[in-house]
């Protein structure tokens, strides 16, 4: 414990200037709330206060390896502050009635759930949603999720996940917004606004929980729950900003991460939870652990359950998820002087404040309206918006010879293990989806094609050759039936169908549970058995469209070289089966842009656009140069760069202008560029602005996203897109962790992705 205290102190001394000046504790703006909670806490025993710090699971959805027991009696004994994974107004009302009618102080319970990308109406997985680059759309998905979840009795969501990740081996990259700090921060704010609205006490808003604090997306080797080790420069400039952006947007709670940071696991890391989060950032909300994270500190090697529970509470954790270490050990730790009563009081107060802000003390049953549950879940307008959101998230990766869009005539062969599985359409973390009634792509294609198109279907191959691997990749009801005939026979059957068709649509890639939590992969190519099917289909000479299902960037070098058209549909949610044909048949022009780089192969990982130069950089456009930073066997280039995505039309960028060549702090400069639709159909384009600091006191990335606008243009139409650049856009954390902009030379880059850009220079002049 002395070691932990010394580490915390030393880090605090290093970073005490970061993220602005340390904030002084300010009196609460809500005196009425303070008075109420002061009065309530004056009546509470130590046991009752500790009970408020205990978060149990109702066990309806499997989100961890432990399920709470004897929940009802614990509620009666005042030993439960919150429950998650319990839904519907009737069940929640029953639990809430026990809390407010059968306990001494009648303190209501807070009810949470993993509402990650929608509730019953499921939207695309978060990585896919981020590819829309549409903050209004993303915010509305969270708003609809809140409306539906609160109609079913919930008032707390464990979302948004704002972890930056640059390693596609990590399964939970599917649950975040990709690799970029700026875009990730904008999405974090949009999600919080959507969940919480402008008033948490409204019956249709819910408290957001930012996760996972911190650095979880940088787990070593892309292996879930693994160690994270990172410089302060990278931490402050690249990984921490989205958490702070979400908190600045008003998020009411934050969740600890599983990984360690500078040798101390996050859940016991006082520097992280108190020095940074509370003292420097001024966060006033509640800190909850991830699932059994306190107990897992034992395996991290920090001590027994009593020791790690005390460490977590003293570090700044307020609520213990499922593990019950707080419930069973904190009183003993107080008696032994290992935990101060004041620290338990502070944690209890924050839990009670969350309940007060949600309006639970005013009306414990405000979220238990069964009429709302009947009328506000899976509404037609919600489903229509889910369909739109899905189509906006798809990324067209390749489209040679105008293979897409498909014509609504002739015969289409729809082949592949992902073609006829509705249960995989919603994607990972869709724990509230009705998998049994979700349409498959085959059903969606048949509906969309009408009577003029004949759809032929064949499995073509198993998802994975290894049956046990396939079982691991199709958990939680996402099973895909296997064909146990010899592989050659299964492929031959598919080829025979393909030969009868005008075009082949190959539905291949990952199942939904091949990404997500505890779904890391070392091989990020399309499974070999599916690749052999694809090779056989291409040999027929028929045009082939690869409809790619994935929760992560995949290595698609062979596919890119050989398949005429590739549409990445990720996992599109409840309405994926309708949205995919919308794009395939051209009713919707794809406009998604990648928010995570696709490598040529796994050996390039981690690969991301905002990298730094080395002292021996490889010249642009070159591959191999001895004594330069490159590989012998493959170029440094990504297969598909950050920001990349094609359209059924084309766009031309010309005439990049700056309104002046230099400016000073307090002033601004405007960059403008002309974008023209040079194709034959209307389309949307995401115009992206990047900036490079050419000379700095510390090394700077080769370019950083600093702005974007999504525009829509008719054929032949042009639009001038402008970006205002201020000193704030040029700031970074220097080696002393001061947030500054340094005068000097800068480059801007504007284009349709991070690679294909037009550039200009300007100067930030000294005052």
C-alpha cells in the first residue's frame, strides 16, 4: 500500500498542471439536493451507507462470469444500491417496492443496463455508427435508446465507450469509435447528450456512464483485459481527451477499466480516480467499477478481498459492480482503521446524488410505466431511423467496373455463412435485441428484390473450419448451423448456383461474437474456409460483390486485389437486413468513411494515420529503402486509410485557399476548398481537415484531424466548404504537460480521407 501511495504522489507531482489548473471544490448548485441528502445521511447507519455502494446483477443478460444471488433479501436488508440486467416495468417495480416499502429508510434503487447501441431497436455497432461521421444522427440513436430503455424501467446505461483503439486484434474495438482522438471526443459528447438530454429527472432520459477509465483500448497485443503501458505524452494527447469530453458534456458517471496503468490497476489507481479525475478535471459524479473489477485485483496481485476493496474505495471508487467486496469487508476495514468513515460517506453521497438527479426520491416508480413499455419500444419511426443509420454506416471499400449498385433484374446468387442468420445482424453487445425475430440478409434481399429478381441461396461454407472455434464465435444465441459434408462438396453446390446467376453476392466475414468483449483475434483475415469459397466463386467469371460483416478492421489484401466490389456493412442492427439491400440496389448511396485504419496484414498492427515521424522516415511513395523505417516484405501503407470510403458518385477537390497566411493567438484563419460532385448521382461526402505542426518542442503527429463536414451534392453541383482554425486547434500537451500552442509553421490538409488530400501552409505568429 505504501508503494501505491508513493506512485500516486509521484505521478501527481508530474502532471499537476495538466488539463487546466486544479479545480477547487465548489459548493453544490443544488442546495435543495444537499439539504435532502444531508438529512438522509444523518439517519443512515454505516451498514446502510455501505449497502448503497453495492451494485448487483439481475442476471437477465450475460455480461460477465458471476451472477448475484439472494438479491431480494439483500434489498430488504438495505444492502443494494443498484441493480443492472433487470428489465420491464413490472419486474423493476417489484424490486423497487421492496426497497421503498420494506427497508428502514426507503431509499430507491437505481436500475442500469448495457444499452450500448440501442435498446430493443438496435442500431449499428458503435464502430459502424462512427463511420457515419454524423453527430446529429449519432446523438439521435442515443436519444431513441434512452426513450426505449426508460420505457422498460431503466435509468442508467453503461455507455458510451470512448476508448481509443488502434489495434484491430482487440475485440472491443467494435464497441468504440475507432482510432482518432478528435472524432472520438465529438462522438462521446453526442452520445452523452442523447442519453441525458437537458434534464436527468425527465422520465425518458437516463444517466450515461463513460467507460472504460482509462486506456483500455491500448491493451498489449490486443488481448482483452491485458496490461496497458503508455507514455504521459500519448496518454494526454491521444487517449484521455474523449473521456474528458464526455464528462465535460455532463456525463453523470464513469466506469473503471480492467487494465493496469503505470503498474497500478485502474480500479485501485488513486492518481487516476482522485488526483486526475476529481482534483484536476473536477468531476462531481459517481465512479463505478466494471464487472467484478475489485475482486480481480486479487489476481492482479494486490492482496486479498478486504485489502483490494479498501484500496479501490480509497482510490476513489464509489460503487462495486457485482463483486460484493465492499459489502462484505468495508465495515471491518473501518473498524481496523484501513478505511475512513468520511470516504464511505463521500461515496454514499455520490450514489444518492445520482438517484436524486434521476428523480427517484421524488417518484421511485417514474420509470415503471407499463403503457410506455407498450407504445414507445420498437416504434415504426425508431425502426425507420435504425434503417437509415445502418445505411449511413456502411463503407464502400471497392467498386470496380461499377459492379454496384445491383440491377433489380435477372438472377442473384446470395452465398455465404452470413447470408441467412438474423441473429448475427444486430452485432455484439445487442443484449436487449429480439434475435429470434431479426430478419436475415436473405429475407431482406428477397423483400427488396421483388418479383423481377430471382434470389438463389447457398451456405457455401461453414463460418469456420474448426467447429469448436465456431462455437466460441457464435455464443449467446448467435449460432450458425454447420454443414458437415466435405468442404469441396459444399463449395461445389455453391458454385453450381453461382453459375446460374448474373451476379454473386458473397456474405462473408465474422459472426457478431467474433468481435466484442473477450473476442480478441490474432488472425484478422477472413477465415480460410470462407476465402476458399470466395476463390471458387470468382473462378466462375461472374461478377462478385463481397458483403463484408465485421466488428473490426480486417486484413483484406487478397480480397482487395481480386474481388470487384466490397461493401463493408459491419453489423447494422435490427434493420440491417433491410438497409443492406437499400445500398446494394442503389436506393441509398453509401457515404460511410472508415474511422479505423485497415492494415495490409496483422504484422503492421498497430497502424494508424496520426503516427509520428522517425528520424529515418521513408520517402512518400516509396517502399523499401535500406536504413529507413520500413519492412522488407510489405510497404508501410495501409490497405484502406483512416477516413476512406467510396460512393456511387465521385467528388473532386480543388482550389484550397487560406484567407491569410498567418495569425496570432486570439485571431483565426479560414481554410476553404471547393468540392464538386463529378458523377451522375446525388451523394454525400465527408470533407476532412487535418493539421500538422511542423516544428515543436516535442515530436508531433504527421497529421491530426481537426474538423470535418458532411455535405450532400447533386450531380454537377459544387460547394465551398470552409473551416475556421484558431489557436485552440493547435494546442497540445508538451513535455511539461502544459496545454499550449507553439508559434511556428503548420500545414493543413483537406480531402476525402487522410491520404488523398490537398495541402497548404500557414504560420502561427508569436504575440
